[in-house]
C-alpha cells in the first residue's frame, strides 16, 4: 500500500472519529427552562422548583457527556491533519522523483 492511499485511509478514519465526537457533543446541549412545562402544584400555582431541579440535573449530565466527547474531537482532528500530511508528502515525493 502506497503512502497516498494510506493517508486517505487515515483521513477517513479521522473524519469518522470527528463525526462521532461531534454527534456526541451536539446531542448533549443544555436544556432551557420553560415554565409552561412545570406541573401544577397542590396550592394552585406552578411547581417551578421541581422543574428547575430537573433541568439543572439534566444539564449537569449533558455537561459531563460533552466533556467526554472532547477527546474524540481532538483525536479526530489530529488524525485528519496527519492524513493530510501523509497525502501531501507522498505527492511531493512523486513530483521530486519525476
């Protein structure tokens, strides 16, 4: 296998890892508080405290999941750059040998 094909394979692998990290990051964005989703309390008002606590707990989990996606994003980006460097160096070698 020549270096150009290997570099393209590395680019494909990096794009897949970067795509997985992006999917994991963007599916765990924060939720916004919406008072219309709060249930009615027994006193006739809205139970906003329960909804605020639920949103806060969900956002803490989403933050943890986003932090877990960052190594995938970094690794995918580095892998893509390595692949591009391999492809560029193989083209440079082909031009020098001609």
